[in-house]
């Protein structure tokens, strides 16, 4: 290793990470995807409350109103879980 290493911290880190641009980009993308979990979850809660407030008295109407937001809650959780584990 006859190559001279950089003296400054940021340049030192970049020196070793520049060999892995795809991996670094993937980790940044997974971090951003995982970071959207709370925002999407809050929006889904709002949609769920709006659906329940506007539903009729029947149990079937309530089930139909809750089905789509509940499925999105599950999908949102699983995407968050998989992206978080991908970062690890």
C-alpha cells in the first residue's frame, strides 16, 4: 500500500467509500424509504379516521371502509421493516 492516505477526516472516508458507489447509494435509498414510515403512518391514521367518520351504520360498510387503510398499514409496516433490515 504505497498510496498516501488523506489527512482530513472527510477525505479519508471518501477515499475508502468511493470504491462502493452502488452499495452506498442503495443504503441511502433504503434509509430514505425507511424514514418515510412515520409520515405515511400518520397520513393513514388520518384516512382511517375520516373513513370511519363518514361510514354508515352497517357493519359491512365499516368493514369496506377499514379494509383498504388496514392493508396499507400492513404494507407500510412491511416496507419499513424490510428497508430497515436491508440497512443493517
